[in-house]
C-alpha cells in the first residue's frame, strides 16, 4: 500500500514536470552576456527528455545584441542553444538585411542557417541562394544551390552552385560552375572553374578553362581579369579569340567594350591572325602588336605593327 502511494506521488510529479506552460501575449527570455530576448504572442514551454523547448507562435521577435530576427512561428531548444524559425524569416543585423523561408539561429556561435529563397544584402552587394550559412561576427556568407552574387555598384552578376561572400571585404568567391554576366547594349558571358569578385575595385579574377561569349565571338584563355568600370577583359595564358572562321591569338589579349558591346581586341607579343576576306580569299598576318576592330560583332579591320608579316591566300575557283 505504501508503495502504491509513493508511485502515485511520483507519477503526479512527473505529469506536472512534463505539463506544458502556455503564456498568452508576450514572454521575454533574457540570457547572460550580450542581451538576448525572445518575444511572441503565445509562448508554450515544455520540459522534454531532451531538455526544455519553448514553442513560439505569432509575431516572433528575437533580439541578440544589434541583430533583430522576426518570423511567424518557431521554437527555441535550450539544450542546443538554437532557435528554429519558420514563415517569413527576416533578419536585420546592422547594415546587413537577410530573409528566407526558414532559419536556425545559434546564439552561442552567432550563426544563422537560412533556407529557401535566401537573400542577404547590404548597400553594395546582394547574395541569393537556396541555402546560406551566415556568420555574424565575420560577416561571411557560405551559399549553396542556385547561388547569385549581384554587385549593385558595378552592375555585375556572378552565378554558380557554391560560393562564399565576405561582406566585410566586399569580396566573393564562386567555386562551382561559375558564370559572370554583365549586361548593357549587349551581354558579356564568361564561364570558368573559379571566379573571385572585388566590389570596391569593380574587378573579377577568373581562372581555369576561361571562355568569353558575345554573339559569334568566343575568346578562351587560362586566366582573365575583368574590369567592369573600364569595360575591359585582359586574357592571359594561351589567349585565343575567334569570330566564325576568323582566328587571332597572342601572349596577351585585351578585349575592349562600350556599354558591354565588343569594339576592339588588342593583341600584344607574338600576335597572329587568320581571317577571311571573302569565300575565296583569306589573310594570314603576324606582328608584335595587333588591333582588331569589331562592328556589330564582326571583324571589320585588322591593324598590325612591329615586325609585321602577311600572307594572302587565294582559293582556286571550283574548290
């Protein structure tokens, strides 16, 4: 009988411990260190086997130092020191603004894991992706899945599968299938293995199997430096440019654009060109320096200087 009484008392205590506590309107939870508060219209606290979990519904607002996080609902898991948020997540951290469908915020690490239509931006840069891990202290965003770095200052966009953006340095690295797009009167399209962008300089450093496309013009090389403000692309490492059957190459090649439309190619050191004059006529020229002018995406003029040599080829009729 005594055993049954003890069992009944213990059972009642267990029920009380596990019974959820529901608080209407607002509840504020404060932590030691940098001020950390959690607010919601309805807060339900449950003691589980894995620790205390706080369920938040309606007007969820988490404040951690200068950062303010809002969402429709979520839960805070005390043992993991994490808040899991859902529905219209919005984060303002100084000049950096973030949004996503869901997010996990780790208080101790000052880290946010954002998923679903993620946007992170300041006045100079916009990062978009399927998923981003953002570190507040270093202002580094590691993005995966349909990643886009949009340079607002220089009107330059880099897309790819995986990238890291350093907001403090205004620098980004795209490592998986990167594509650089610059639009104006025409569109410049650049592909490579790796791209690094520098917003302050308006520069992109492109490496590994580099290809530049615009209309019928294709340029290839090992390394390329694109300067958005100057509208130039300098190609190094076996640079070659082709336009239909016309082909030009040299040790160094610079493409010059006007409103993103190719106007000129400057070839320096060991410049060679093979271009067609007509169906039966072709020219092969070489020199120290070569300037190739373009009109509407076609080679219009080739000027050679320094040790210039030329060979005229006439194809016999009927061939």
